[in-house]
C-alpha cells in the first residue's frame, strides 16, 4: 500500500468499476506499465500523480454534473416535474 491518496483512490475506482487496466491507463493518459507500477507500490512521479489526480477530478465532476448534485446544499437537485 502506498501513502499517496491518488493511488489509493484510483485503485478503488478500478475495483468499483471493474475497469481494464489498459483502458484506464488510456483514459488517464499514460502507458499501462507506468500505471501498473504505481498501483503496485512503486514510487510514482509527480507527473503520474498529477495525471491521476486530474483524471479522478474529471470523473467526480462528471458524476456531479450528471446527477445535478448541488455542492452547497449537499443534495441532488431534481427537475420540477419530479417534485411533489
């Protein structure tokens, strides 16, 4: 286990989504070998950590946008047609 939260978060992302390592590496923007080394305890470079952090932030932003999550109120904003 590494001490970097980006690596642990990416490991959990891959576990939750059952994503292929090669496909995830392509989405992150690095080669599969580098990502594999980072996930298996090798010291990641700052560039690798930055790419992983950027990828995870984009994933979270996509989820927030798709669910209409209001960050200030901590609730999902429903369209008017769904309100009672």
